[in-house]
């Protein structure tokens, strides 16, 4: 039995299969996931698991070189934005309107649905490499 890290077998497998430049999504309970995008649904009830819990666990196992956020997070969820920036220091990012963000989700390799119920707690992460280039 696995002792630590991500125990969800489906999610652990998707993370293990990531290659350089693959993009994937961590989203709230209500973000529409495009048809055909494989989804790991972790949502249990409102707020469980939280976006922060899922992001933290994913970042323990994944090298990230870039991320994308909806620009609305800056005005609607400042605390979460600060958490994201602190969790991904020195990682480049791009903001886009939420409508464009939702359109961009069609390109992700997989999506992770959390139980988060706050405004705009959605991120698209781009996998990096865990060795020097």
C-alpha cells in the first residue's frame, strides 16, 4: 500500500503520465469540464476537498513551469491568488478573461474537480521537467 503522496490511483496515474509541456486543470466544484476531458472528481461536498489542499498535494508530486488563471480572481478571490503565488514562487503565469479560460480548458490533458465553492479557484498548470535543462 502506498504510504504518502497522492493516494487516489486515478490521479496518481495521470500525474505520473505527464510529459513536458502537458497542461492540466484544477477546478472548483462548478467549473464546466469540456466533454471528452478525463476528469478526476474529488469533490465530496461544499469545500471538501478545498482548492488549496488539492493544489498543495499536486505540487508535491508535479514539476510546474507555468500556470494560467482567470483575471477575475484578482478582484474576487485575493486571498486565494496570494496563496497560489506563494505556492508557485518564481513560476511565470498568464491571466486571461474567465470566458477565455473556460475555452482553454478544452486543451487540457485531464481535469481535477475539487469541492471548492469560492469565486474563480481554477488553474491550468503546465508540466515542466524535474531535471536541469
